[in-house]
C-alpha cells in the first residue's frame, strides 16, 4: 500500500515504525531481519497503511516503534493503544490520544489479525541506531515463525483496502473579470527576500498590499479578509503564489509565465566577435480596425483584440472582434459582430496570464499572421480579462 517506507527482507520478522524520524529508515531497513521500515504521521490513514502492509506479510511478527512521535497526531501512542485495546464498534482506537484515531476503511477482522500477528514494542523516543540495531537482533533471534491465520486467504474482508472513484483533471475556470472583489498583481522582491502582492478593485483602484515569504500564509490571509470570492480564482492565486515562492527561493525570474533563470546583463564582446543571437522578436505592428481587418491580405502580421465566446476546436479560440476606442482617457472596447478565430500552441507567447486564462469570457490582444476566414495564428497572446472595459 502507498506510504513513506522502504522494503527490506520480506522474510524478516521485524517491521520498524520510525514515527516522524525519517533519517532512521535507511539504516534500519538494511539490518538483517527487518522486512519493512517506514514513517507514520497520523493516527488514522497512517495506521491504516501499517495494518494493511503488515497483515499482507505473515512473516512479520514484531512491530518496533521508535523515533520521535508527533506531538499533535500521536500515532505512536495510538499504535500502542490499538495493540492493547483494539477498536470500538465505530472503528475508533480505544484510549488513543491521537487526533481523530479512526480506521473507517479497515475491516474489524483485519484489525484482529494485526493484533494477533505482531507483538508491538514501544520504544518511542529512541533514536540511537546502535541501541535499535541491538533491539532488532534480539527480536529476530526469537522469531516465532510465519503467522498462520487458520483460514484460507480469500482476498475478502481480511484484505479490504481503500477504494476510490476515479476522476479526470480538467474543466473551465471562470474568467477572473467576474470576481467582484477585484484582481491581484504579484511580484517578487529579491533584495527583501519577500513576495509582494497588491490588490486592486474591479475599477482598478489600489486597495490592499501584502508582503510575505510563503504562498500558503499569503493565500490564507486573502481568504481570511474575504478578498477572493471564486474557488477557481483562489486556486489560480495559490498556483501563482507557489511559483513566486519557488522563484524567490531558487533565484528564478517570476512574471506569471513558466519559471526560468534570471536574465543576466549582456557581456561585452571582444573586437571581431559577435554576441550570440537572442530569440526572434515580434515586430511592432499597428492595431487593426474592423475596416482594415476585412482588407488584410492573408499572411499579414496583425495586432487585434478578441472577446472569446467559444472553443470550437482544440487549441483554437473563437470569438468576436473588439474595436478599441481610445478617444477617452483610457482604452475601452466596443464589441462587433465580426467573428475571429485564434489558433495557439506551445510556441505562442502568453503575457499577463497563462493557459488556464484561455477560456470563454477571456479578453485577449493577439499578434499573429492571419489566414483566410479570419483565422489568426497567434504568436503572442496578452490576457486583458482583468483590466478590459467596454463602452
């Protein structure tokens, strides 16, 4: 069964539970007589895995508990209580002091077999490898032999394991434009060794600022203050904050795109040599109007705005052409009835967002070559969903 453990000699009579002391696993599992050695953090799922793994190997006759116990979950004390008292009619470990010591997915017959099969030795707190090595040897020397259940293995209740319903990843995230609490801008400040998160209201008014070093605490702070209303938005923020934390820890560049090494200033080249060529840049092109769109020759590089209304094919965005109105102080958009499709792929450069932002309701600025029937091969896609305004 999955878990944090290593397998030694399957015919060995000793199983070692090192509680939370991971450093003990490798040296102990290599000892003669040790069948398996692992850790446990919780008094429910963790103990469930121990019972399943031990009862699946009748050669194991001793469970040696050692290492440091968790002060909160107390799986070590709960294992000892299980061996001494068992479980009640609700599958709760009797007299266990651990947090929620319930074994809902284990059949009582399997618990009974565990208690008969192994002798539990409580050496909680012991981390001296020499002492533990001597203890393992003494247990191996008094191996009583393979445990006999007295009944044929049927694969039924005695081998009951957790069952899960399989679900697939995927789905659509609501466009961030619709979070009434606004949006966030995340940057990292390497000199201060902190992440800077700034919150803007839906009308782009500056609202809140947060400095921190950990993605989890920062996201919890936003949830605590009620600044996020969509589960999808919270998931997106958690992902971005985790990326920012990783970039900060490993000296990477962070700008809402895949993490990569920081760019270093170009080094001076000696006379007669050439610096290595950089990545090709997309040449600046003027934003096309609706009238110009109809007159554009296929193969021309265009710069246009799009409101996504559907996803007709894989990696193709369908929508309506947006005409920018820049007569006022700030840019606003006017929706038209002209249909445009944008094809994108691994080579498309995403700015101010990522692939999860390419959904129905997104507002994009797209640069790419146009084909017949208003199909644009997107070379650069700028996500404007959070900042776009319509007239």
